[in-house]
């Protein structure tokens, strides 16, 4: 179960991120300045004997001897070589941590080049964020559905918000699932590409809205077992910024998800058109976060 996020929480997160980024930039500039000073005023190999001499500013202005410079160059080469070896080890470990994801993609028929592999997340990062297994809620309703609906009359179909993987679920169901009794009686697997009320339409519309197809308008709604997908709100908003589908709100590619209006700090409302033929079926949500909360 993923708890709903408020617009205020998301806005605070964006402000905190900006603050951390600015702090990081300041620290980075300080590091660059310190490193530049040390490179410009390399000390000789003959270090001062006393702490008083070390504290004196002239310590950093000593003449660089050839011996000292050569020693520093060789040390830098040795350090670089060690860093390269450590980098290769880290890269190998990183690749090893991606093997499970690579295997999944290759078994799906994908061929990956080194650049694509480098862009893949590690398996440990996936587990840290989402756990080692898919989270499936509602398995306890299967038995009730089976007792109420004859197996030869049942249907399975995906549903979910935009950008939550409904097309992938539809493909997986089509390739891997079928209802034997339905196939025997009607010659069909019993798997559809969307629920009859529309795969992106809210579940509250289940009994009062039908998608534009002959099957959707004629099928018994209570015979549908929906498989609903949910994506975590943070990454889902990133997906909505790339492709917003029927959700409309003020935003640009450079300013997204744009939850708050810049000029007055009020919330940007989101409108979703759930029907292409009925203009009255446009639903308003408090914000992009509100859309996620209202649907899920």
C-alpha cells in the first residue's frame, strides 16, 4: 500500500531539493578554490620543522623544487592508476548488480548495448525502493469472484491511471493467461485489453460508463475481474510530464509537474477528459497529486 501524498508534501520536497542543490553548488565552489590554491602553491619536499613555520603564510609560497614536483607528478600518476582500478572494480560490481534486470530484458527479446546497460538501475536500488517482490493487493477477493461468476462467463482486463503500465499488463495477460472453460465454450481466452468502463476511467464510474466498443456496451459488468496497476506518485508525475494524455494543467517541459502557481502560490488544478464524445465527463482534480489520490 502506497500512502497518498499531499500537494504540500510534494511542494516542500521540491523546495528542499532546490535548497540542497544550492548548498551543494556552494560547497563544490569552495572545494574547487581550495584545490586550485593547493595546486598553484605546491610545497617543496623539504617541509618546515616547526608548527609555527607551518602556520605562517609563506609556507605555501616556497619555491617548488624539481625533485618535489617530480615526486608529486609520480604520486598523482600512482593515485590515478589506483582510481582507475577502483573504478573498474566498481563498474564490474555495478554491472553484476544489474544482471537480473539484464536477464529479464534479454529473455523478453531485447538486445542491450553498453550505453543502455549503463543507464539501467541496479537490482539493489530497485529492491530498496520497491521491495524484492511485486505488491499485490486484493488476492483475497479472487475466491469470492469465482463463487459468484461462472468460469465460462468471466473476463480479465487491466485498468489504471495514465502512465501506470496498463499496456504492459494487457500484453502480459494476453501472452500468459487464459480461462480454459471460456475458451472451450466461446473460443476466446477471456482476456481483454481494457475493462468495459475504460481502462483509465475511475472505478467509481464502473456501473455508469461504457467504453466505445460493441463488447464494452454489451458485456455484464459484474463478470469482469479487473487487474489494476498503481505507480508510485513521484515517478508517475515524471511520466505525466513526458506524456500527459487526457490530463490538462498549466506546465511546460522545463517547469513540471508545476504543482504551485508562481505568481500567487495557489495550486494548479488538473482537468481530465474521460470521454471523447461526452464533454460533460470532464473531471476536475485539486492538482496532479490530487488526481493520483482521487483515482487510487
